[in-house]
């Protein structure tokens, strides 16, 4: 964690922030790969509730030992709550799009998020974005398109949902930087996981009111029975969301959002790796070129 300056403002620690965001997207990409593997076994709300119920006691225990003074209501709870709800809405929007879009189309729309982060940083934080910064953003996005290569016919009105997801995530990270920078990252992670539990429980309760004919699929199916393999999957997903939620908070507290946002593109490279390992999806030369563009964009963003 970076230190505070004599004026009381947190001093950026860019090398740490970059390293942490890369670790964060590594964990989140693995978590999403596991969700893809288990999407036929679970409903999304079950994942939201159970993985966060596993994560919350861990967060409370770590907070009790590492920062007991943080175990209280945040000084400005409204911003923390808004940030958490925006992130929950981000995941809901993305998953709602998947039944109606191909995965490549949804992911390509979602990975416009560094562009939104860069734009929002300029609009709301007054960050000056250099020409190199903009080139890095668009080079990274081009790399994503080369890897995913969505067909024009894949896009429809549902493509608005992953775009909304990208904007929600970008907005949440701007809030992290501007309004929640003084909050302990573990507190932000705890608030997010509580929001997952509350949202998932409410959604599950509402689904019980639906007729049986509508209660099917990843969004509306009844909860699955939990055995040993299911609990193991949930434990791994809880680990991924712990690393992801804490890491994103630390990274955006300690580095300019436009720069850190460029490294969110690393998610796609990791997704390709998990695709090879878990789904035998071997990238071709065009995909490899896309990965090189993403790496180059991250390096260029550090030099702006």
C-alpha cells in the first residue's frame, strides 16, 4: 500500500498497481472460465450468493487481524454502496447478454471498457490523456478484436448490455479512484460481496414466484444440489472473487485509471490460455498478433 503525502493525499505506486491489476485479471479470467465450465450446473444467483458467503468470513477474519479499526461503517457509505451496486449491475448486464449474443460478440463489446475508463478519467477526474495513451487504448482494443473476431451479424440490440457493463465497470473504477480512495481495499471487497449476497438472494426469491415453465437456464433455473465437486467449484470461485475484488480496489487506488485500465486488456490473453488448457481452444496466428498488440498497448501506456 502506498504511503500518504504530507498533504494527506495518497501517493501513486504505479509498479505495484500494474502488477496487482495483472494478478487481478488473471484471477478473474480463471473464475470466469470456471463459471463457463459450471454454467450448466448452477444458476447465476446461486454463484453470487454461495461464493460470497464463503468469501465474507475470510474477509472479516483478515480485517480483524490486519485492520481491526476498519471493521466499522465507512465514513462515506453512500459512495461505497454505489460502487458495489454498479459492479453487481455490471456482472448482471454481462450475463444477461450471453443467451442472446455469441461469446465473442459480448466480450468484444465489453472490452471497450478501457476506452470508457480513459474517457471518464478525462471527463470526471480531469486527467490529461496523451496521444500515446489514446493509441495504447485503441491498440489494445484492436488486439481484442483480432482475438475474438466477432462477425457483424452477431451484433443485435442485446449488444447494448455488455456495453452497459463496460460503462458500469469504468464508472465504478472512477469512483474507486475519486471517492473511495481512502477506504481499505478489504472493506470495499467486503461491501461488494455483501451486495452480491443481497442481490442474489432477492433475485432467487423473485424467481420462486415465476411459473415453472420460465424457471430454466443460467438466469432462472432453480438452485442446484451441492455435493463435494460443487463446493470445490464454489471455493475456487470465492478465491477468484476475493483476489479480483481486492486487487481491483488496490490497483485503482494506487494508479491513474486510464493507465491501469489499459492493463485490463490482459484478461483476454489469460482467457486464451485458459481456453487452451480447459477447452482445447488453440489460438491461431491472428489471435497471437492480437495478444502482442495487447502487450504492446500495456507497455505504451506506461510510457505516456
